[in-house]
C-alpha cells in the first residue's frame, strides 16, 4: 500500500466518521403539519405549581444550555410556549424532545402528557430522545399552551433542545430514528463488544503470556460497560454513577495507551501499571469529592484524557515511520480508527465545553466499536500472519522431511543390498567351509583309500554314505521355516535310526516342540554337534542304548546326547580344551553359538549337554 492510497483511506475514514457523527446527532427537518418550538418563556422556580401568567418570565431560545443561561444553578425551571392551530386535529399528536437534561414534565393546555421522575434519584437522560403522546382532544383550534417543567441535576449538564409537535404518524419516525441511532444501535454494539471482550479474555486465560490479549479484553469490557451511561441510568446514586463514568474514561485511555505500546513492541514499564492503578483509583476519588468539585474537574479531566488519546496516536505513527516498507494493513486501520475516535471525543469535549451547541455528548459511543473492531482486525491480522508463516514453515518442513525420508529410503535400500550381498557372501563362505571341513574332507579320505586299495567296497560305501549324510545335514540346515531346528533334528533322527538299528543300538528320542534358532548357521552347528556325539557313541563307546533329548530352560535351548557305553576317562585339562579334532570342533561350534558344551558322567556311558541362548544364538 503506497503513501497516496494510505492517505486516501485515512481521509475517507475520518471524513466518514465526522459526517456520520454530525448526521447522527443533528436535528432532522420534517416536512408536514408540525410545530417547531425554538422560542419560549422561562422562569427559574422550584415551586411544583405552574407560575402565574404575570410572573417574571423571561424569553429563551432553544437549545437552552443552563451553564450559559443559568450558570451555577440546578434544580427546577419552567418553560412556557403558545402555539396556534388553524383547526382542532382529528388524530393523535405527539411531542418529540431530542434533547432533555435531566428530566422533564410536559403538559398541554393544563393536562400532563408525560415526562420523567421529578423527585428522587436523578436520571441521566441527555443521550435519550423523549417522546410524549398527546391525545387529539387536548388540542383545540386557535391558541394552545405548552408548559414544561425541567429538573436539572447539580453535577450534570442541564438544558433543553428544540421541541417538535405534530401528528403522531409524522413525529414518531423522528423519534424512532434517533432512538435507533442514539440508543438501540450503541447498546447492541456495546453488548457485542462485551462478548468479544469475554472471548478474548478466555483466550488470554489460555495463553497468559500473551499480555496484549489481556489488555484488549480489559479495554473492551471497561469501555463497553462505560458506554452504557449514554443510554441507561442504573438505580444507584447519581454521584457514584458519575464517578464511574469519569474514572472509567481514564481507565479506557490508559489501557488504550498500554495496548498501543504492546502492539508496537515497546517493552513493559512500571509506569504503565502505575498509571492504570491511578486511573482505577480516580473512580473512588471522584466518588468522595463534592459534586461541585467534580463538576469543576470534569472539563480538565476530559482534556487530559484527550491528550492521552493523542499520545497513543503518536506512538502508532512513530511505529509506522519506523516500519516503513512493511506491508501490514493492521497498523493503518488502527491509526484511522484512533483518529476517528479521537475526533469524536474532541467533538464531545467541544459540546461539553460549550464550544458547540448544547446537545448530547455521546459520539464516543460510536468510537468504541470503531476502535475496538480495528484492534480486533489488527490482532487477527497478526494471528493469521503467524498462522500462515507456521503453515509455510510446516510445509517446508514436511517437504524437507519427505526429501530426507526418500534419501533415507535410498540409503536403506543400499544398506539392504549390501547386507544381502554380505549375507550371501557369508553364507557362501560358511557353506564352502563346512563342505571343505565335512564332505570335502571325507571325499578326499575315501578317494585316498580307494586309490591305495586299503578299503573294500563295503568301507567305501560306508564312507560315501557318511558323505551323503553330511550333505543332507547341510541341506536340512538351510530350511527357511522358523521351525528349521526342529525339522532338521527330525530329519537327522530319520537318517540315524536305520544305522543305529543296524548297529544294535536302541534310540530314545525326547525332543520337545518349539525348539528354534534364528539362523541356518546356528542350526548347522547344533546338527554337527549332535552328529559328532552320535558318531562317537557308535565308533568308540560300544553302547547299546542312545538317548537324544531337547528342551527349553529359561531362555536357553538345552540338548543332551547320552549313551550307556564305556565312557570317556576324565582329563587333567580344562573342560573346553580340545581332546581331539572331533571333540575340539564340538567345543568350537558351541562357542560360536555363544553357548557351552559340557561332558557329564551320569552312570555308565557319556553324556554331552549343549546349552545355547535361544534368542542370541
């Protein structure tokens, strides 16, 4: 937004506000059979009875401001006017009084037609237009007399504006228009602002660190409640209500000043809360002072409040100059609203100071909604700008996370490929090693025996059978099923039983279900150990019975191979030291499984006990 556009917007806002304010409170000309009373007679008298015709009446022109015409006086006064009708009306008439302070009693041709309380507590009615119905039979052709008794409070502005008489159908729209603009509409806006203030207060209670929301809530609530004095008169002493009206204005301008400081980024100062406390205490001070003193202080107090309002404008202007180039509409909207509100307040001040004609000083009733709505707009703009920035950052973060996830996925795929290659290489090495140590060694031994003629066909067949068993053992260990160990042991049993039966050895098989190991290499190690233990029993022990048992014990897989043969003599070396190539290989395989292999003597024969961690093998 360039400087020219900003200036035009600001000028339109200010001009529209001033035009609206003067239009709202300016008298309306009426076309039709109406009587406008602007000149009449006046008599200052506290006597409730109408003065005599020959009393000391003096001429007055409406509007009549008592601070000019009756300076320093309050109490009661009588107004008298005569108006002439060409003929008696055939319909109901009405009297419309746009400006009456404080209360009045109206009579037509000696008959009361309406008004307010003339005794008891005073009612603040200056901001409310008055409407008195007049029955048709009370009017006559020729001269008619209007008497109005006015009651003026000692601490309030008193006076009377022009009076309009005419057919009710003509006068009622005037009253309804002014009632809408001066009473109903401001009340509705104030009620709406009360709810806005409560909502922002709830927001501040959820986010107490955001002090600007608390300040706005206090400003909206205090200002909205204060503005009800333009249209309502509560049942409390007039002096107390006036103290609240004056003191709350100070609270409003101080809170507005603090809000401007927070909004423009100024740091909190102790002076802010000292001024706020002083403004709150001013209500009590006004309540304790004499009404005459309060009346004398009213105008200087208004001037001081207007100065504070101008200070808030200056703070915002300085902020706009310091942040020139930033595309933010909120500060400019607030500036326009501040200027509008300040001009409305200055206009009311001119009315109170008798610079402008007598009338209701209630234009600030429209200043509160204008300024508070501007503040809401600015806060919303900041909120949504922060929200948009957060969304943009989240979108950028999501994009970067997605890129990183894709990069990690590519890396993970590369690692998986490397792991697969490493696994294949390791498995190939393992198979090559097992084939070299097992079937390869046996084939070489068989070939050497055949070439040298040391083995007959039966021996060669036995050696080749062992080679085939070893090959099947390796194939069984590669079973992909999670029950590979259990399946491999069952296959081993199937192949061992015929050989054991042929050798006259009875096999007792007691392997429990659920015995599993996580890798084919681990399965092959276990099968090799069992195969070696069985082979030793057949070759060296001379056993007649062989028992293979397996079970799970507290996270360990336990396998036992026991025979009833001649057994092995104890050795004077560590239990895990190799006693030969076969026994050494058995111990080495147990260590690779992170387990233990023990040789136990339980009666006749030999018992081998293998313990392997079930999850870590």
